C-alpha cells in the first residue's frame, strides 16, 4: 500500500515544503480516516506494512488541511478533510490499540520507542551490559548462549564477564558446542525477550547517575564545563574523575577507525567542520585531514583560513554537533566510537 502511493508535498515544522513519500502518505491517509473508517484498512495490512506505517506516523508531525486535499485528489474518491493532523507516538499507539491485540501493539511501539537498532539483536547490543546480564542470569544457560551468540561480540564479552562464574562457564561451554539454531527456537527467544525484557526495560533499568551527569557536562560550553569540574573536584574528586572518564569529547573522535571517520565526515556539513577544526589542536586537524583526499583536505584548510577569527561559542557548538552526529551514527550501527582503548573502552 505504502509503496504504491505517489509523492506528495507537505509542510515541515519550519514552514518549508518537503516530499511526503510512501509510508508517510499512507500514515496521513489513515490518520485522516480515523479509527472507524481506517480499521478495515489496517486489518488488511501485513506485519511489515503495519510497522512501516506506524513508524512513519509516529514521526510525521503537522500536516495542513491544504496538503490533505492534495493527497486525497490522488485517490479514487475524495474524502472530506477533518482539519490539521499531528502524528506522534501517543496518537499512533491509541490508533493501533483500537484494532490490534495489546501484545502486538506493545511489540510495534517498543520498536519505535526502544533502544536503537533495526532488529532485536541490534537493540540488545545497545542495552547496558549490567542490565542485560542482570536479566540473563536468571535464564537457562542454553538461552543465554543463544542470546550472546546473536549480539555484538564485544558486548557479549562484557555481559559474560558480569555473569556469575559458574553460569558464565556453562554458557561458554554451550556456545562452543552450539550448532545452527532452529528458526522456531530463535523466534521463541526473541518473543520472550520482547515480552519479558524489552517491554519493561524503561521501568527496570536505572541509569547510572555519573553517566547522566557526563552527558550533561558534554553539553556545557568549555568554560562552564571547566568551572563545574573544578568545583566538583574540590567537593568530590572521585565523582569528578568518574564523570571525566565517562564524558565523550570532540578530541575522543580521534579514536574512530578510518571507515567510521569517513562516515562521520560524510554526515557533517563542510562549513560546520571548518569551524570545529578551526578551534581544535593540530593533532585533531591532522587526524581528520588524513581521512580525506588531498584535494578535500586542501579545500578544507583554505575554508578554515578564510574564516578568520571565530568565536569560541561557535567552535563549541560545531564540535558538540559533530559529537552528537557521531553518537547518532553509532546508535544506528553505522559507526563504532569509544572513549578510550583497552579495558576502559565504552561503546555507544
């Protein structure tokens, strides 16, 4: 259904027009139809279509009445516009609950709200290792072996190191003897994880307070960051050191491998990159230049020279933006970033 619908223009939140495609167009139509008229259409969609349209609906934002009229003109019969619509998570969940079983709605909404990842195993790789280990320690060793064999190996290693030693050794033994897991068994494990673990994750896991503060400090400008850290060091040096260890800064981008660095560079606007590097040290500049072609590096150096003096605030904003972009790409599984090497490695 979503794929068969043509392009349509809508108005984005900043007032500019953008193309409304496939699943987004289907989401607008079903929002306009509402529960009563849309119920029969939802019931005829397959699982993949429901998920695609639900995800698009949850992120849709405002759609004006004029754009609704243009959309309806593409269909066999015209429908009367009920006014402006807003697609968000709550609206999507209420609409799905009107015609789908509760457990199916929970699965779909968990995928929209839950940890980043395209499937269950990628999502598990973004769950804190202590949270995942705390859940798995009460499962059968064979189940734990299946889960750890499906998630990222670095994450599996950290989870395994936290598990009770007897259980961990049994899991290792079973993983060594493990053959191909039957599809039915894998699906049952996935379903159990969704129902018993992922759906309750937000309620059962409590974020470490130092990690939370590290994220807050990451968003300070450098003067504010230095002021707060200095004050905290006088009051509680141990907490200050832990926060500094957990913070991911612009300089930590030098820990990226070549492929991840190049992916990041493709996702950063060139003018923002020039400002960010203008305020960085020589080692950081050389790192990024070395991951570009000679021509691109020369053009960037020329852009930096042409900038002249730049405000420290603008440098901070540009560097913070690059760090945020790196974290977003890591959450999608497109790059891997780490705070440091060795035992203290932190994968976001």
